[in-house]
């Protein structure tokens, strides 16, 4: 029996005539931190939405904990998985406590019970946002909003977190703080797939990096191996200088070199790295 | 932000809102019962009620009190419909009147009233009003969805356009079908907004329906809260968004129809009061629904009292009075939204 909590097989997705994703095959074991990277328009957000059941694929099959997502009820998916969207669409002037309470309540009656309120306050403490609890969400800074949204997503203790660029628009300190929180949770069994643009942060925090380009998985492997792969330069259309510091590979875009030639693509001599 | 500076001016305290709203409802009830073509002071009213032979006592008990209570229920229905429409479309300008739902209900009711042979008995009136409100709301939402302007001013523009069309249809129905049996004057005054004076029996039926409507509306509160977090988040939290929206529109149309059957076309209450409650107590829908229902009922009782007492023995149509207050408020929200 498979121990993979997320499995996608032969996924194809399109919008009208445009092919968004093609032949996606993916298996993610429990407790893994996966960084989904790729240039803009590569299909990262679409893949995340497919995995969260928000949109459906044209063909192929996605299973969560062994169940086909197409046959799961919204409540079943919700109990298993939390999705953090790219942009907050919060409409009303909710306070932080409102957002946490709404996420922690499981039915209409428990909304008014003390359980939801206490659960929200406990959770705020755990995520170090208790000082924000009475503030209106819209008055918070970008970093504070991101922390609140992540806390809200994790309040129901989901097995899977799918986050779409949660660290975008945050300063370095908040980026590190946010990703460390996710990393700590994966040690406790949370499976996280996080869309990221910063390859160094992806290398630093993720166990595995998947590079998506032109709607296909182009590179899939352990973070360190992917960061060393020359194919990475091709898919991001930029040369990276690779520096080594405390056993970490640091990628620095090289502005002076010419753009990588196509011939560099799909060449890997590392047996641990899957270059498609 | 507006909510910050309006709060202290409008409301003394955020504490004990239940006590404050209970006091407001009781005060508005007393004021409305006191007002009328003959304004009775509280002392006179007390003496009158204690005099079993007084004609005025019969008038108050059989006419004024049921009317005041009916007004409260009509206001509560409009407030609840406003909360649902604003919450489900995430549009602060949405309310039964501006969305065309109330006009749809009025056309349905007008058809039932003008064609008694086709729709005999009292039961067809609310059913036709409900069908009119529901179908109109679906039409407006579909038009806005096709034009991809569902959450903005486009929804309201579609509502206003359909409401204008339905007003013309209603006028044609009234002109072509009125006869000696159905007074045009009665229907015309009803379309301008005016509370029907029911018998106690009729009132109890209306109250029962309002309570059922209130329970159904309250059950939507959690869904509306979740929807306020965004459609994707709502779906991820297990809410079947499309189904929930259909159910919400159905329930909002039902309470709108109830309000229209008993109060005619009364605009802006469903817009103004939920906004004020949101500024006062925040946007959580459980609380918003309860307090908007109570405050809308209370406010409408006072408006009705004023409408009955300004030009005795004539009554000013209630819809005109609420529009006098509501239209400037609508413009205020409109400019605020345009700046966003």
C-alpha cells in the first residue's frame, strides 16, 4: 500500500484552447516539504488548485490519502487539506480573532460557543500573533497578514497544506519566519506543497523542489540536487552562479553572461535527479 | 476609516448590545403606538387601555397595535434580506429594493391581486410574490454574471434596470386589469410602500412565517461568514459555494416576498440598517443577522408612526419616507465604494 498522501497521475488541464498542464505525475509522501517553482505562467497555481479540488482536470486522477478527489465531498477534502490562496480575498472588515474563529468552528452552532473562541486564542498564542488578535485584518502589514492567514489555515490541524506564494511580498525576516513555521510543522507530519519564487529559500527550507515550466514538470528532486542542476538555468532563462556556504548552495543570477542556450536543457548526470 | 469615526458619534457603547437593542425595540414600539392621526401621550394611552368601554381602546388594540407589530416584522424581513444579499454577493449596495427582488415580488403580488379569478384565495398572493422575487433575483444575478460584474456596481445597475422594467410591467397590469372589483388606488398606495393593517389572526400567521424566515436566515450565518473570506477559501473550507448561493437567494427572496406582501415596496431599510449594525458590532453574520432584524423592525416602526402622523388623516406612503433617508445613504456608500 502506498504511503504517499498526495498522488497525481497523468493530469491534463486546459482553459479553452490553452493547455495549462500536461502529463503531470506526482507522488508526495507524508511529512515532506515540497517547493513548487517555475517562471510566471508555468502552471504552478493551477496545479495547486487542482490538488486542492478547487478546479478539475480535463483528464487524469488525483488521490488524497488514497481517495479520488473527484469523488470526495467538499467537507472531506476540507478535513484533510488547507489551501492558502495567492491573494487574500477577505471582503469584510474582519478582526483577526474573527478569521481564526471562523476557521476553527466546524459547524454553525459551534461558532457561538466558547470552544471556537478559546481555540482561536490558543492558536494565536502558538503562532505568536496574540498581539494582533483584536486588530482589523485589513489594517495589518503584509507580513502580519501572511502570518495570520497561515495560522488560520493550520488551525484545523490539516494533514496537507497547499500554499500559493505565502512568502511573496514579505521582507526577509518575515519570509524566514513563515517558512520556518511550515518547516516545523512538516516535522510533526504536515505535508506541504508551497509555490515559491525564491530559489534560495526553496533550497534552504524544502526537502524537494519541483520545477514546472510550460505546463510540465521539468525537474523533480531533492533540493540540493535541483539547485545544482544546469537545467535549472535553462528553465528560468538565466545563468546562476552557484556559491557554497555552510553546505548550502546559494544561487546568484549572473547578469553579465548570455542567456542559457537551449542545448543546456535536460542534461543531468546526477542519478538522483529526474530531468524530464 | 469611516467605521472608526462614525462609531462614537452613532453609538454610545459597544457594551451590552443586547440590552441596547432591546431598549431600542421597546422604545420604538411605544413611540410608534403613540404616533398616529391622533397622537396619544403615554399617559393618555395608559388610561385609554384601562377603560374597557373606550372606542379608542378598541381602535388601539384592533388596529394600531397589530399594525405596529406587522411593521416590525416587515422591517425585520427587509433587514435580514439585506444582510443575506450583501453577504452572498459581497456587495455593500445589495438590498431587496435595489436588486429588483422587491419589484419582482410586487409584480407577482399585483398579478395575484388583479386576477382574482385566476388566483383565488389569500394563499396565492404570498406565493406569487415569492415567485416574482425569486425569479427576478435569479434574472438579475444571471445578467450580472454574463456581464462579469457580479460583485460590483454592475449587479446593482442590472437590478435597477430590471426594477424599472418591472415597474412598467406592473403599471401596465394595473391599468389594463383594474375594474370596480379591484381598486387601483389601493394597489397604487401599496406599491409606494404602506403597511397593511391585519387582523390579529393574520398577524399571528405573518409572525409565524417571519420567525421561520428568521431561523432559516440565521442558519446561513456561518456560510456567509466563510464566504466573506473569499470564494477559494470558502470552497476549501468545505462550503459548496454555488449551492449555498442558490439557497441564500431562495431564502432572501422568501423573506423579501413576506415583507412586500405586508408592506409593499419599502426601499433602503435593508441597506441602511445592516450597514449601521456592521459598523457597530462588526461583520460577523450571526450577530449581524439578529441585530439587523431587530433594528430594522424598530426603525421601520418609527418611520410608520411618522408616516401616519405627519398629515392626518392621510398617510404618507412609507416607501417615500424611507427613500428620503435611504437615497442619500446609498450615495454615501456608493462614493465610498468608488474610492476603494
